[in-house]
C-alpha cells in the first residue's frame, strides 16, 4: 500500500476529516472540501485505489491499514515532527562489545551501537532479536531492557530528537557477517574509541550496560471505536 495520495492537499484534507468522523457521506466530504463534485469523486477514487479508504453503502471509511496512520498523519504530511523512537542494542560477548562504524548520516563515520526502528507488530525483545540477526548474523542468548534516554541534537536549532531504548543482547559467538550499514568491530569495554564513538551511545555503554528497567507491555482491542480486552503481557 502506497500513500502518495496524501501528497495532494485535497486528499490530505479528506484523510484529516476521518480524525473526527469514523464514516462520511459524499456530501459531507464535498461540503468540507468546497470543490466541484467531479473533483471530489476523482480524489476519492484515487484514495480507494491506494487502499486508503473504502465505501460501504452510502458512507466512506478508512481502511484498517490506513487507520494505522492516524497517529502519524502530521509526520506524513510534514506539518509536525516528533522524537523518533529507536531501539539500540549493546551486543556483548564477555568483556567485549560489538560496535558499528556508520556509513550513513546522521553520525556518519562514528562508532555506535546496533540500532533501528521497532516494527508495529513487534515487542522490544522481538525488535532486538531481529536487529541483531539482520545486521550481524549473531543469535542472542539473553536480552534485557537497560535504560531509556531522550537525546536531542542541536545545530542552531534542534535538528534531531530520539527516544533511545537501550537494550543488551548477550551472545556466545564472535564471528559476525558483514553489514551493509557500516563496519563492525569488537571492542574491549575499556578500549572503546571515545573520540569517534557517538557520545550518547558511549554514555549508555559506560553507565547503563549492567542496569535493567521494568517496561510493561499491554494489548487491547478496538472494534468500531469500542475499546476492550485490555491485557498486560
């Protein structure tokens, strides 16, 4: 499913209407957009083609896939930016830690922890396991959540903001696969290159590597706007 439809301001406006209304008639959308009915029809057809909306009887609704983007709409349209959640994993083998020399911005050419985004369906442990496997080929035998850090990067303005979920993955293997994301290397904990390591990653390694924090996960059901079946996992 693609979201190129939201590049058009009219389709962006249509999507925004569903923030407050679960279903809308054609006349409701036409009234809100204040454009000709044939243009409203055209935009609705394009959004249906891209699986953004569906029609049931006289009403239009967001598809279940499109509902995933309701909390993210301001990011998709570029109206607002928020901190990016990132999972960082300290891959440890005895007294050594595996670092990646980044070949992409931000922090290009700096050593740092293995990291990435959490996918929508994943738990923290599943994210850490996937990142370690995909980026190093190693198989963790133990995983823990060690700390949370809010990091902001300034350059006359705040240009990056991250919420870092710091995790530790213990492995028995030392042989890793080459990474497309940069150069991997094992470092003794006392011999990490302080000048060329991302400062926040270095602080987490030095101060929080052996810490653990409780993080509670929950799941609940949302059926046609009714919340139920809340469960702590």
